[in-house]
C-alpha cells in the first residue's frame, strides 16, 4: 500500500537515507548510553533525537529540524556542541560543516567514539 502512495524509487531513497543517517546516530546513542537508541531510524527526526539526547538536550528540539532556516541554525549549533559535549576535539566541527563530507564524517565520528563511562 505504501509503495502505491509513494513511488518505488522514492521509497528506496527514503530507506537509504534512514539507514545512512540512522546507523551512525544509533551507534552514537549506544556508546553514549542514550535510552532507546533505535529511535535513530525514525525518518526525518530520529537521528536528531538521539544526537540531542546524547548531549543531554531534549529530543523535542528535533522539531526545529523541520523548519528550513531554523534547521540550518540548529545544524550549525549541533556541529559545534556535539564534539565538545562528547569530550572530543572541536576540530570535528569542520568536517561536519563541509557539504558532502559531513555524512562520511558522521560515520567516522560514530565508530571512533568511545563508550561513555
């Protein structure tokens, strides 16, 4: 039924985006001790919720990611805040802000993040 509402290629693209962004967010959530890191696989806001929870902020801030210009501000704030809150160098901000490199940087960041104490 969903495939009839949404074209097959759009459904594949949606699943691809959910997996590409969801896996590193899930790993960050697991390593930082976030309750229910599987929320990372919820389309559009799941990864935001897990990342925000990993730095001790409310997952409700993820609603801001749905407002176009506000989302840009949220993204920049998160790029500066997350590495510092996770005890990592602020140099991580640079690859998070570079278009095209940010997805690769997110994967490397997630899989090199140490387990929270």
